C-alpha cells in the first residue's frame, strides 16, 4: 500500500518527488486504505479531469486513528520541548525544500493560480517555523504566594488528542496553522482534510513522516466528514477540536463538542466590509481593494464582500475598480491567471444567485455577471454598484469574484452598515485621518482591522473573529495556548 502512484498520464503537473502524491490515509505512522476498499475521486476544478482516488475511511477507522494518537500522546508530551521543536524544524525545512511540488499538487486539486499556491506554501511553512521556536517556551510561570509557607506555580500542559478539521480553500496553511501549534504544545493530532483537496494534506503527512514524528503523533484521516468527524466528536479521548469552515457547520460541531466538553477553536465565515472615505489614497485603495476581493478567486473568508464608499468619490471608485476587474485574466491555475476556477457547481450557482438578486433589486452591473467561457466552474470578475442594503450579497458570504458596492454619506452610517452583520472576522478601512482610524478601529465589531492595506495575516498574529465568525484565535502564542490546559500547583513547605 505504501507505493506512491503516478499522476494521471495526461497531467502537465509532473512532480520532482512522486512520493508526495499519496492516495492512502496516514494513521499510526503507516499508509493505509479503507478496510472496505472504498475510495473517492478527486477532480481538477479547472477541467473536471481526474486527479486520483483517495481511501475513504469508516467511523471505526477514524476511532482507530484516535487510538494511535492517544497511545502516542504520553511519550510525545513527555519529550523535552527542544526535542519537539527539532522535529517541527525538520518538517519546516522539508516543506520549504519541496515547495514547488506542494504548490503544484495544490493547484491541481484546488485550482488556484500557481503563484497563489506558491505563496500559500510559504505561508504554511511559516507556522511550522514559528511554532518550532515557540515549542521551547511552554511558559511555566511562577506566582507570588498568597499563603504563608506555600509555594505556588502555574503550569501549561497539553490537553491531549486534538482533532483538526480543515477546508479546501487553503488546504496546506490551515493544516499547518493548527497542527504546528498543537504539536508544539505537546498534543497529538488527527486531521480531516476536505474530501475535495486531500492530496495536499497527504503530501504534508509524507513530509511529517520524513521529519521523524513518532508513529501516531500526526495522523491524516481521509473520507467523508460526517462519519469521521462525528466519531471524533463523540470520543472523550479527543480533548480539543479546531475547525475552519462555514458558520453553519461550526454551530453543529460546537453543539456536538459540548457533549464531551471539548476545547473548541473555530474560524468560521466572514462578510468583510471594505470602507473607503473620501480622504483616502484612491490609487492605493483600488489596488488593495482588488487584492481584498479577488485573491483566491474570491474564495477566502477574508475576502471583501461589501464595498462601502463615501459619496464624493463613489462614482470614480466604481468606474476605476470595474475597469481593473474587467482586465483580470481568467484561466486554468498552472497558466497563472488572476482568477482560477471556483471549487464546485454550488459555488458558481451562488455567484449567479447573488448577481441576479442584486440586479432585480436595482443594482447596476459594471462588468462580468456570468460564467466565463474558460469552463463551467469559472465565473467572470464581477462588479455591481448601487447595491441595496436588502440584497442577498449584503448579508451572505459570496465566496467568489463578485464585488458589491454601495455609497454612504457619513462616518456613523458607514460604521453602522459595516457592523450590521452576524459576522465579525475582518474589516478593511481606507482613510488618511488618524483620528478616524482610531475611532473606526475601536467601533468596528471585527476581530481584525486592516487599515490602508490588505495583507495582515502571519504566524505571529492572533487570527480570528468576533460574533459568529468564530471562537478563539490561531497563530501567535494564543494559538499554542488553545491546545494547553492550565494547572495550578500549591506546595506546602512548612
């Protein structure tokens, strides 16, 4: 079973190291298929071509992965922090060394432009590097005693087995951001990647194996989420669950986690406002707005969904933004276009629904608005202006290359409209008034605020949202603390 299959014969995505392309789950340090022989197909969203077949494990096999992780936990948690750090460092170095192959696998199964895939691999590696360093600082804390003849300490200890459930839009970075933090803390992990993009996760497992993680410490369980993740949610040995995905699924997992009182970290949906005031640098705002809307073909929880523009510069922004959007290239990922395919038919249908609804309610179409000739899962970069507040796109996450623009007349109006959402992941703010920057940053009900820029994420920062955009934070020291319990020890020296 451990033999690495070749990519499809007609694939232009030949790898330098074919052993990175794995079609089996990775459990207990071994590559394994389903006992039933069941597999599922993975296709390239650009052309529906078959990428490969992957083992579809059962709920019982998901529990066996927990068996392996639970058995490995005491020894892994008992290692010196610097020993865990050394294994993580080797994993980081292997990811960097195989970055091009990892990027090609990602583009093949996910569809994103190859330059974006390369960028994601670098981003994914940065979390492993960061937590390889943080692993050395588990933060045993001394506290001044409040009792006579007593010594008190506060210890941070790993919670145990952590279940990590990751999405298809960032199939490498969402694994490393979670796994590196959990592993650095001393936890063992069972990972369920999206069934639409499992090959990226399995390539990371191959490199984890080469890095020297002991058997059972790092496990990737492939198959259909309901039965696999459901088995983990019912298992008392799984002490923490970290999920990235829709708010709807997050609510379900939260309810399931409550039954066994699991530690829960969730990065859920977003509905980011992009606020542009008349005093902003227009050229910068347009350039950053393009990044905020169209990166990952719009399939990003950080993607700007609602553009709110102050009326004096409204017409100019709409015109220039639409011109830039209309000029974006669309095509298959390995040709490195600006916009690649969407992940599935449901995603494309949602773009169509949101465009049709907005126009029926009075919005004006400036460019795009329909499927692209490149293929059935491609959608034209689309810009709508005069989008009314009751349009679906103003309330639902579009998750695609459709930008909705509306005007505002005052700062209070802009902030009220920006906050009128159940989501609170990120907000984008463009203004040159330092007092407004302070006021708005305080008033915005979002976990992250990007001021006059788009790129703000990275390993050292606490990533996460407010309201129904999630619980907890990933990245930074907070990301590692999410997988640790606090133990208070009070010793009597009398």
